[in-house]
DNA sequence: GGTCTGTTCTACAACGTTGCACACTATCCG
DNA sequence: CGGATAGTGTGCAACGTTGTAGAACAGACC
């Protein structure tokens, strides 16, 4: 039914292998032959059968991106960047949504579907440091986020502590003394929440502000709805605040909504800053200040590291941990911009690359 | 290197074909045999080689979703829904971003990558009615949106005219007389912009309001930035308005931003309604009224139609055009909710299914 | 007893491609 | 002039799976 190399070969009067060589850019082919083959391909509208090629080469040209949910703007924008970066390199991305469920995250590492792709960019939200054994698999992984450290994989993460500290110090530099935090995960030792909370506490300490537990708002899920809810509860409880540091932009936008509903002026009464610098932040009313963790760079680096490892032969290179530069982006919600101005970078935290010693046995990646 | 069916067969003491039969749920296998095979699979941690299966069965279990950009919330939420619906049916989705470029959209239909997937859900933004010939391909397609009608493919679309008319009438029912429109595409005969503009004009007519060209704001790209820009320009030009109908939520949120910047109260001075009902709308300040075109149903239906056609054998069924019900969701920006209330449905437009006669030659889908 | 039906399992031959090895010619070098 | 080298093309045998056909056996039916 479909046109195969065999048909092309016949029409061009060459062997099937020569067609293969033309298609794959093998250099030792006479120009005349190449043209004849290419003409036959055109004429017959031939396309390579990817399944056959994949079987033969043991490569699919696909990578998996596993994220909790695409409807969360941060992950949608991340996916956009990852797909674009992969596309530039001629690769295709297959997206898996885990809903932050432990079972689905485990499936991503061991499930049947993984066999269709050559590598995985994985942003876990349910798995934690006790699960690093699961990451010992026979295909390359790049881990995103801050839940799993020390796994046998490359890792692209963020300058969480430093950036959160800088954000907190920035609020204090604006004269705010009662800085609330929204999005804490009590008792957790790992993850973005723990790290950013650490940065917040370090910021308070450096600013000479007391640590008041009433200012810390728990929020398991970092959605807009929970941000609004936590903010409302804090206001209902009569907690006195003049600034809010939300651990992501969704929480911040939810909190903004709740503050507005109570008639509290931002930034007049309460200054507000988020984290992630999603596109929404720019167009909130008032425009939301945020921490830009270097998302574009994260996506690009993750794809680069993964493809590098997929293409690697021989002895495995040491695993790397890469941290992009992050920036504090001041907008209206912290009163950092004058009318008409879009945004102002009020701080930069330097990133870097680090080689990681992985403990225990490590699977070679091929 | 990797474990194959051959290894499993050897260990279980059966033929390789029996292993295949077990894996594929073939019923005529003795329980004892099945268990022996399953044990061997467990022991060896065997996974089916998808590439080989794909080659043999001429199916990949993959479908492509082609959208302009994932960073646009509407498409991110659509992708989320499509991936979930496909996942429920055991299928995997591969996302292609076209950036609304003609070249990339053409590639989606004819390019090399399509050969890896069994079908396509395609939301074109650059291709138009003159391009329906391109849709004659040898794999099933479900078209989304309103740019391409009459192509040989199933189509899931929206109740654009009726919903836009209802939104306009709703604004007029609130006593607004100077209703601006943001997002028009002058001169275009097809596409969401044209249809929604038609609905707007019908709404004005039915409400007995005059059609003032000054109230129509052009906006090629439906991004927040353009929404803000168009709104600013209209205000700068001194156009008198008391309501805005933005052709999507991104434009509406941009416009909201611009209105706020000028100190114009929403909904006090200007009532505002968008289109798409993305998650952001709910958490805008003030919460944005919008038209819910039935996105979840669109995604589910698209996947259903596509899988149905992929699985179809024999004579091709007629193509269908499906329109989900749409709803006008009133929130703060039109003053439709009382404080504390989330949203209120102020109108419903009935959808339906229609069989389509395709003109010209039609490729059979296998 | 012969035939038929149902159950359980297997052998063989693809699916369409590419890695490997090699054949053949022309050119170059000493 | 012999032998190495570069350039150009081909044949064969996989890659790991499943569709097709059929073997072997048991029980049911006439």
C-alpha cells in the first residue's frame, strides 16, 4: 500500500541500500545518482517508515517530558520551551501528565510507555529523596525541580534559596516588616517549598525581622484557588501583614484576588511578590512582581543535557547539576515601576554548573 | 542486551508466539501456561519493544495534537484535556507547535514527522479554506477551530456566532450602549474573528444599537499584549465606551490591564467580557466574565472521533461536524455576581452534531 | 467409527529499514 | 608498476514483533 524504499529503488534503478544512503545523507554518492533517487522520492511521495527505522536503529527520536499538569501555566510555558528546544535539534516531545500522583510518576520511570522514547525530562512532584533507586534505569533522564537530589541523572534546578532570600530582602528593603509567606509545606525537608521557605527565613534573619509563625501560610497545592483561600484565612484570622511572598505565581495571583476582594490595596497596603515569572504575572492587575528562575534556560539546558547523553557513547560522563541565573523582576505589586514602565530587574542571583558524585551503583545509560 | 520475547519464551518453555498471545490477551491459553509466561515476564522485567510492534501492526498508539503555542492558556488547557482523554483510552499524545506559521502547519499535514502517529487533531491558524486540498491525506484528521470548513475530516468547532451574539446581547441587557469589540480581523471572511464579529454585529442589531466602526478594534494576534495595546489606543483616541467584548480571554485580560492603568473602573465604568473561559478568567481582578465554548467537551469529542476513525474498517463513514453547547459565564467584570459568588451562567447556546457532505474527491482513510 | 467443533499451542514469514562487509573503479604515491 | 587509498555502490542479515495457517488433541454428535 504505502510507498517503500523498495519502490523508490526500483524507480531510480538503484539498490534499496542506496536509497537508504541518500535518505541518510551518506556522503559517497555520485551527484547524478543522488538526484535520480531524490527525483524518485519526489515522484512517489515517499516517506521513511519511522517504525522500521526505529526498530533497526534502536532510536525513536522522541523524548518524554513528564510534568504534573499542562493547565498550570508554569508547566505549559516550560513545555512550550522544551518542545521548541527539542524541535530545533530535530527531536519530538511526547508529554506525560502525572497529576503529581505517585503511581503515575513511578509509571513514567518504569511503565510500558517509556519504551517508545529515547530519554526523559522529568519534573517529579510526588516522588522524593527516598525514591532515587527508581531512577536507576537504562535510559537517560534529566530531572527538573527540587524534590530529588543525588539520583543517577543530570539535574537542572533553580537558585531557590538565594532567590527566595533575595525576594524577601527586597520586600524588607521597601520598608515592609510583616512579610507573610504563602505556600509552605510544613514538615517537608525537600522540595521547592522547603527551599524557598528556607530562603525566606534567611531573608528575615538578615533583615533583622522576627520570625512569626502566624505569617506562614500552608498550601499543599500551588493553585490560584488555594492561594486565594490561604490569603482569605490569614485575613480572617486578623493577622497583620504589609507584604506577601507567595511561593509561586499561581498562589500570588490567587492571593491578589483575595486581597482585592477585601478592598486591600496592592501595593499600597500590602506588597506582593510571586515566583516563576509566568506570562500572567505581567498582565495581572496590578502587574505582579516575581522571581524569574530562568525558565527558558532551564528548558534549553535540559534538552541539551539529555540529547548529549542520548548521543553519548563509551564511558558515562559524570552527572551534572545546572542552576541558571535567576532574577527578581519588580513590577507594580511591589511598587518597583513607575507608571508606563513594564518591569525592572531589582536583583540577580548567579547560577552555575556542578559535577555530582552519585552514591551507590549506577546504571550505565546504554 | 534488552530482554525480548524470545528470552521470555525460553524461560517459560513455550513458543515465542505464545508469549505474544499472552501479552496481547489472546483468550485460548491454559491458565497454567499463562501464569508461567507471566512469571517469566516478571522475572526478566520484560517490556514489549514498541518499535517492533509498531512496524508489524502498522499502528503506533500515538496521535498528534497540533496547536499554535502551548504558552497560550487556551491551548495549554486544551492540550491538558486532550492528553487526559487520550490517556484514558490508552493512547499517547505528541504535541506539535506551529506558531501559527503557514509552513509549519503545512508540515503537520505532509511533513515527515506525521509518519510516527496514527492520527491528527489539528487546530490550524494560518491555513484557510483555500487549503482544504492539503487535508486529503492517508490518515484520519480531526479539525478544531473555525478556519477550515468542508475539508475531508471530522470537525469539532464552537457555537461562535450564537455565543458572540449572546455575549453582546448580555452586555446590552446590562444597559450598555457603547459596546467595543477587540480582536477583529478586518477583511477576513473565515476564522473565529470573523464569526464572532458577525455574532457581535447581529447582537447589536437585535438590541437596536447602531454599528459604530470606531468601536471595532483590530488585533492580529490574540495575546494579552495586543489586547492592552488596542484598548490603550482606543482610549487615547477618545472613543466613548461603556462595555468591551474581547474575542478571547487573553485580549480581555490585556484590555483589563489597560483599563486599570487608566483608572477606569470595571465593571463600574466599563463592563468587560471575554471568550474561552480559561482558568485565568476566574482569578483576574475583577474576575472576568467569559464565554465557555465547551472546551472539555471539545477535547473529549475530538479524541473520540479520531480514535473511532483510526479503528474504523470498511467503507468510510460520513464526516461529522460537532458543536458542543456553549455558555455565557457571568462574573465580576460584568457585575453579574454578588460578592462571594463565584460565577453565574447567564445564557446557554445549544450545540449539536451534523453530517457533512464533502465536495470533491476524498481519500479513504487507510 | 467418522466427522465436526472447540481449545491450545506453534512454525513461518513478513513488516521496512539500516549496519556490516565487501566489490569494484579510479587515483595517487613511491 | 605494485600497492595503498578514496570514492561509489550492492547484498545480506538482522532489529523484535504479530498475522496467518495449521497441527494436535479432546469431546460431542450422528
